C-alpha cells in the first residue's frame, strides 16, 4: 500500500506537467472564436459550373490543436473533412492538416492571421486526380457569424471556389 501511494505521489508532478503541455499555445487559443457548431450554405464553383453547397462544421480544441470536423454536401456528393490546426513557433505560422474522404493524402497548409481573418495557403495536393493549390480564409464577422472563402490557384491568379457565411448554432 505504501509503495502504491508513494508511486502515485511521485508521478503526480509529471502528470501535471504533461497536462499543461496538452494546452494549446496562445496562438491556437486565440482562434477560440471559431469553437462551436457552424452551418451554412452557398455556391461552389468548378470552372464555369456553380453548384449549391451546404456545410456543417464543429470546431473544438484537441490538445495543442484546433480541430474541425465538417460535412459538405454538394451536387449529390458528401465530403467529410477533419482539419487539425497547430502553431509552428519557429516559423511564426499556423500549420494545418486536412484529411478528406475524397483525397488519398492530407492537404497541408500554412498561414497567418490578417486582422480578423485566418488565411491558410496549401502546398500542392492531389484530390480527384488533379493537383491543386488552395487558399482558405476564415473571417470573424461576429460572435455568431463567420465567413468562409476557398480559392484555387490558376496560374498566377486565384479563382474563387466558394464564399459564404456560416452561422453558429452552439
């Protein structure tokens, strides 16, 4: 019994230190305005075609990351996404890893806050047999409204893929 009690007392400081390491860094905590469940609809463009899209997105903190789980429905397709956003202190930038049911590898992006907007630009990634570079912008409009814009690089210019407002429901 004494050994067990001593073991627990010995390990308590390590457990407390580990728990503190699990907290997100300040830069990730600063994205707390995104936490909640968001829904919205709008249009998504593929070349010259426009299709209606609806999105449900749940954002929470997960250890040192901001985690987003979302479902997009468009043109009879459903895309699921899980995004983990962290902070790279050495490079002074956010890094995100996006996993979808429509791509064999994660989309990796890097970005910064620009006023009330988090702007993330991806490395080239493959989805549906194409290679793309995307720029995603989340902007705080109010405590219950956020803007979501996705652009795709086309040569030296950016083409808007979608741009709509999400409303916080929880």
